[in-house]
């Protein structure tokens, strides 16, 4: 095969590999995802909104992965662009004009009259008068007559001066019978008409492919235009809801309402900008494919075989990949957080303003000690555990006095409003609307009929918890390779460089997590954890059967684990991928009381006393282990030595 043919073949092969599957154009600043796929940097960022996943294989990433420019691929793309710029397609229109300007064929005998037929055996053209011998003399009956050919000289082999009536498939060129016996001996061949029929079929298949891709692209364009309308409707709906919330607290939050509405407009404009970019790219791709379609039709309209065979059609790279429809909505974290904030702030202010002035500070900061003159502790905000929700109307059995934890209430358990959901974004619990009763008025715990668990109404003395203290160490066999453990196995921190741990089935391979060596299935146990910072850290419990390899192995994202998690400024309780947003006490030291008999796990903010901020309720089906998730580089947790 000729060098030029080899170059063209290699370019076509490279063109498929160097095309971004999102914009269907050659890579611009290519980056590689952790799953190994390459995309344009701007295209990839445009597809990431609230979640992070690979547009090609749909692999989900828990956090936004750190991407670096693929310098090798970038250099290859630049080389490809330079090479492809030198291989421009033939101008089919110029060839068509040349064919139309060809003069009529003249008889080779009289050189006057217009030729009627061309003899491919005599290699000459004849008018009707000089064609008579071919028609009447039987000696000429085997001569092959055809329509007048004006390019007969061009059909002659320049090496053997024979008619080129064969087509070499391997070298893709027209040859004569001598060439077939000498230079092209052993090559597969066809007649020009057979090759023409084959190429016609091939071009018609390309035409069908172009029609299908154009229809798909038009469908995606229609979807994006519909998405634009939905964005406007969604933005209008969300703005209306925000305005209704802010109307009731206009005097205090007028400037916040204006900022929130501007954020929605900004989110809408951001989405419109992304869609406009993709609309422009897909419109350009449609124009390119339409031009390629016209080129194919023009090639098919060629009447002369040689011109038809010499014509070539280059399909644009967008034909190779299906068009990618971006997902742009108004359900971003910013807009959803603003909408949830408006609803919760209204409830929060209503509850706070109902309380006496002395109790308001304690409601905002549960960990702050009460003034000495306060006759009783105000109620704590407590969220229902996602581990064991009760059905509406189901009665809960009263707690036994002999088994209640040291922080259990002695008076009536106050009722609590049901958690309110905003578009399935967050389960935000409301505060207790009743005041706590003095402990001496009703010493017995009455059964509840509400669908929430009994509230924790008072802080606990650490000495009452420390008697259940347990000595724990971290299990190096479960530690993720980014987790670094101290020599005494009581401190875990995160490093950018992986540790050379040996591979074992119990080791976490996706999430930077670690379990303790000791688990519990009976009795009461208490431990405390010191955090270097209260951000990107999770403290919880897990069964030994928790998944170690998959993306659902993160604490709280499965049915085998429970955790409280600090993520940016938000504190949440997680179980079975269900999130409950909590008030953040900005803890530095967290205590956990596990009661296997009652099936509860209570988390405390440890200061001068232990202030409970969340309780999970779940029946134990197997041994449960303390578990920890650490994400930020340099962050650490330490299992504390418990001393009274």
C-alpha cells in the first residue's frame, strides 16, 4: 500500500481515538478521570453539577476527583490536527464542472462527424458510417462497443499502453491485464463496474448513517430546547416558593431574600449558558453532517466511472459518536440549600421567639452551659434516627427503669414535629414545642403514641458514662491505604500518598475508612473520639459484613452502617443512604454510648458535660464495630484514653 494511503488510514484511526465523546470534536485540554476515560476539561466540568460521574461508563465518584491535564494525549492531538490539515478532501464541485465542460467525442476515422460508439478492442471511436464494418462484418463481432468515451487515452495504461479494464482492490487503482500479470500478480481484483457497485453500496450505507445521526442530533436539540423551557418554569416556581417564605420574615431577612432570588437567577443563567454552548456545538455538528450528506449525494450523481472512483468523501468525526444530551436542572446544591434554608429558618425563628429569653441562647448553642439562675435545662433538639423509623400510630413500649441509660429523661417525654422534606433533599427535624417537666413531678415514663422516639432532655455527667468506658484500638487489616495509623493504633490520619499495606478482603479499597479491632454484641459501652477538625469526618458504627470494595461501602450509605458526618459546615446523620441534617455543635470531642440491650447508639458533644445531639435506634442482628471515615488530607481522629 502506498505511503499516502497508509497515512490516511492512520489518520482515520487516530480520529476516532482523539475525539471527545461529549462535544464530538478533537480534544481541547484533555483530562483523564480515575476510571481511565478522557474528555475535554471544559466539557467534563459542564456535565458535573451536584454529582460527579463519568459520562462514558457512569462510574460515580463520592467527591469531585482531582484531574490533571493529559500532556501525552494533548501532544498527540496537536500532531493529529497538523497532519489532518494537510489532507483536505477533494473539491467534488470542481470535478463536476470539468466533466460538464468535456467536448463531444469525434470519430477517429473521418475526424469530422460525432462518434456514435467507442470500440474498446480497437481503442477508437467511430461515427455511424465508419461503424458499419463492426456491425456487418462477423470478424468484428467479438469487439466490445460502448458509449463514446472522450477520455480513452486516460484509460490506457501508461506502462503497457493497454486498456485499464481491471480494478486492484488491494492498491485501490485501475490497472490493465499486463499489470495484473506482473506488478499486481496475486492481488485481488474486480471489474470497474463491480467496484463502482460496491462503492455505491458503501456510500449509501454512509448516507443512511448520516440520516440517522442527523435525526438523533435533532432529537437532542429538541430535548435541550424543552429543557430550557423547563428551566424557566422551574426557576419561576422556586422563586415563587422562596418569595412566599421570605414574605413572613421580611423585616429581618429582606436582603437575604434578594440574594436568594439572585442566586436562582444566576443558577438559571449558568444552566442556560451551558445549554447555549452545547446547542452551538450540536448545531455546528448538524451543519457538518448535512454538508457531508450533500457531498455523498454529489458523488453518487457522477455518471463517469473514473471520476466516480477518484472521488472521495470524508465524514466528519461527529458521525462516530452518538450525541450526548447534557443534564442541566435547577436542583443544584446552592438552590436547594437556599430553599431549605428559607423553610427551616422560619420554623426556627418561630420556635425561638416562643421561648423565654433565658432559653433562646441554649437552643441556638446546645453545648453552652446554662446560667446559674435557670431553674431547668431547656429541651434539646433531637432528630429521629433513620435507623428504625416507626409507623404512624404505632405505640412504642416504655423504657424500663432498670435499663435506661444515664441520660434518660425522668419526666414526660415531649412530643416533636414530624420531619419535613423539601423535594427529598433533607430531612430537617423541628424543635420540641412543649416545655420539660421537673423530674420530681412524674417519675414514671409513659408510653408514646407518636411516630418519633423519646427525647433526650438533659446533659449527662461524664462520670456516669465513663463507667461503661471501653479500651479500643484501630484494626490495621481494615484501614484504607490512604489511612495512616499510629504505633499504638489509636490515631488515624489521611495522607495523599498510599501506604504499602498488603491486600486483604477486609480492607476498605474505595472509601478512606477504618474499623476498630473490637466489636460489641451485648452490654453497654462508651468511648470518646478527638477530632483534629470537624470537617470531612464521619464517626459511626458498622457490621463486619459491610461492603469493602464498592462505592456503597461509605459509612451510612448502606444498611450495615450508621454514622454522624461533618461535611463542610453541615452535620448529618446517615443510614441506608438516608440523610438527617442536624444542628452542628462544632464538636472537637465526641462521645458514643452504645447500648446493645436497648439497641441504641447516642452521640455526645463532650465539653464540661456530655451533651447528646443524636441517637440511632436499631435492632442488632450481628456484632457491631466502631467505624470512622476521614477524607481531608492531614485530618485525623484519636481514640481517647478515658479518665474520670
